[in-house]
């Protein structure tokens, strides 16, 4: 499978997923040749992350299970490490760990103060890594405190791949400094080049070959023999996503700040039709992979040029048809 591909390909559960279809999606993804399935840790989404990870693990045999991702605020880092090791054992060594600074609004609604984000990511990552390595961990940090904790379980993998989520320059540099890779939000040549060029010098400084550092973007995906159908399936969901993108990322993608601001204002005022009409081709191209199987194959094949080692394809509600087209017409074109 992936060892013969130019880039690994993972799948993110479709927008609007229901727990009842998680097993079907996971089994179909595995049968269609995807390399990984990615779960997000939001209490506003389809299901609790760790419970869902167990559901995926027990309904599949090969496909890896990635976290995109948790944070050190809503979950204590010792409990997170324990859960990671547990699911790695249940899945027989298929976990990929991912953690970020967390979604501000979700954390605020829980009555938790989100302070020292970079310190929390750095210290939380160090604590979880140490615990997964079987160490007794003591950390008296700015944001994280662990006093003599040690897990009673060891992961199946001798070294679980551990990623940090990056949404700005500071977080990209932190991931490059301490993690195995970075999980990012969105694609497009300009943005991927931006992330790579920030990360690689830091990776080299720590004595690591940049080729061994993983850059894994989350990219909305839609494929159809009719290119108009492929784009139409993305419009409403992509509009909702783009309105939440920070200005720094908009600038790095080479997009017009004023155009995105108009889209955001229309959506937040409740005029979703107007917002969707403002989703330009430039915005879609900067964010998504969509079109015919031939077009999608070529776009995925180009990703390694920008340092991408794996891609998380965000499927739409039309995921069954998209999976079939991936299996039959895209995957064969991804061979090295």
C-alpha cells in the first residue's frame, strides 16, 4: 500500500458524521486503500474521540489511527498518555498522536483558562512523550505540572509517532523543534511552502534530516467525474471553515484579506447564501483538492514537493462515492 506511494493518504471522518456510520466508514477506508483515519477532539462533533478511536480500532486491522488532535487544557496530560497507550494496545500498534493548543471557544465554554499556550504545548508534549516511554515524569512548568506519574501500561509501538498541531509561525517552529511532525490546516502550494520553509531550518538545527520530519495537512476533498459536482459538494462546508481562518494564515495563502472578511461578515450575519457566493476559485484552490479523478491524482502527487509526507483528506457527505473513486481511479496513480 503506502510504501509504494509518493505520499501517504489518510481520511478524516465526513462532516456531519453519525456514530452509527463510523464502523462502515473505517472499514470502507481500509478496503479502499487509505493509510490512516484521523479523529478530532471536539465535544461539538460526532462523538468523543477516545471512544471513537476504540470503535475504529476494533473494526479495522491495518489502517493507522491518528489524533488531530487533543490539547493539554481539556484533558490532563497523564490521562491522555494513558489513553494513547491503551488504544495503541487495542489497535496492535497503530496509533499516531497529535496535540495542539486547543480551540479557544471550546475551552472557554468549559470554564477553563487558556494561558501560556506555547508553554502548555511544549510541557504537555514532554510529559506525554516521557510517560509513553515508560518514564516516571516530574514537570513543574508554567502550564503543566506532573509529580511522579508513571503509566502501568506500555504502548505496542516502541515509539508512537507524535505530532504537534500548528496554526501560526510560533507553533510551526515548536513542532519543528521537538516533535516528529506538524499537523496543519489547509493546503495550496503557497501555504505548504510557507510551512515547510519555516520548519526545515529548525529541524536541521536539531540535527534531524528534514525528510524525516512529517508535514501532514488537513485538506477538504471532493472528487467526481463532473468537476462542477465536485466543487458544489464543498462550497457550504468550505465557506464555514474559511471564515474561521486566522489573518496570518490568509496572508500566507496569498488570499485577499478583504474578500475573506466579506465572506466572514456575511456568514456571521446569517446570510449563508451570500457568504457561499463569495467563495472564490482562488480561495477554494488554496484550501481544497477537488475535481475529476485525474485532477485530484495530480494534486496529491504534487504534495511531496512541498515537504508533505501524508495528507488528511476531509471527506464530504458523499464519501462512499468518493472512496470508490479513490480506490479505483486515484490510488493506482499514486504509485511511486
